C-alpha cells in the first residue's frame, strides 16, 4: 500500500474530520498522485513552487496545511521517519482581511430564532465557546463540568486537548436540555446518533438568509467569536489562540476581522 493509498483509507475511516474536510483532503491526495508528487522535500517543494504560480493563494495555503497534517499522520504510524513538509518553505499571503463580518451579537440573535431545539443550542454553544463544528458535534456529556463552568474538548485538530470556559446561562440551558442524561453525546438525533452534519449546516444557513438576507456558516461563528474577544473583550491573541485550539498564532490572526472596511473607504477617497 502506497502512502497515498494509506492516507485515502485513513481519511475514509476518520471519525473527527468533517465531510467537507475529508472531501478536500482526498482531493489534495488525488492532485499529488496526478502530478506524481513524492513524500520528499525536493518533490514537495517543486510542487508548491508550481502551485503558487497557477492557483489562488487561498488554495495553495489550504493545500499546504492539508499536506502538513497528512504528513504528520504518516510519521505517527511510522511510515515516515520525519514529515518532509516541515522543511518545505511555508506559503504566506500578506493581505488585509476584508471579507464580510458577522457581528457576534447579530449571529447569536439569528441562532436563537432557530425552531429546532437541538440545532438552536448546538450553534449557540459554538458561538459562545468558539468550538469547531465537529468538536461540538462529538462533545460528550461527561466532558461538561457544570461545577467549574468549563468543558473539555477532546476532538481538536492535531490531537490537542483543551479546556474552555462556559457561560453560566449557557450552562443552565445545557443542563435543562440534557434533562437527566448523564452519558453519551450532548447533541444527538432521534436515533441516538450524532446530529446530521448537512442538516445542521442547512438549518443555520436558511435561518440567516431568511433573517438577514445573507448566509451564515458554522465557521463564521468561530471567526465572529475570535473577533469579539479581541475587539470587545480586549483579550490577548495568545488567549484566543488557546480557546480556539490553534497550533499557531498566525492562524488566529487570520480570524480577527475589522468591524468596518475602513481601508476600502480610504482607498476609494484617494481614487476619487
């Protein structure tokens, strides 16, 4: 079995990656196979040198981080002694974030209008803790510490565990939602399984479109949470990095958005 074949099987049996992540990573593997890229520093460096000349920066950066994660998996199972991606020059795109900003308070108000009680509380938890979609989807009741108002996140990227604070009112909602349940998944379907990923995403998107005329995605909630902590909560970048479970502060920096696109207005004024 080749490295690519092993990784493809690994992704198909992975329990914590979202369907979108698995689809993207498998596509990256197909591209590696198509261009005969080997798991060596020279081959990978040549591949990414060509990639940044032919694709958008976001595509190259995403693929860089994807192969970094997959290389770490090959090291973990001892198929490689060291991850060659760690010697490939990192791809950095210096630009000013001007994507659409979703104020956290507005996002929470939208979430609270969702009629489905499970999805409503699910997205309220994400918006107030910064959890990734899959981290919240796989959250166990045993990992909620009501006494200390914290929850343990076991399914973070890079096998990183972290403990995040929980608001008192949100904790009360969770306690009422759980009723007498003491074990198992917090958010589950009628059959007792993890909630349907696509149905949950569609519920949030449809409600935000109906309310504000623009789609809201689970990842937007993490970005809004990070931006709120930085701008309104005056939290340090390191604190936000730990709350979000990022391995690098550079990733966290990309989550901090401006509340107003002042730069665009200034540039427009100069060109008038």
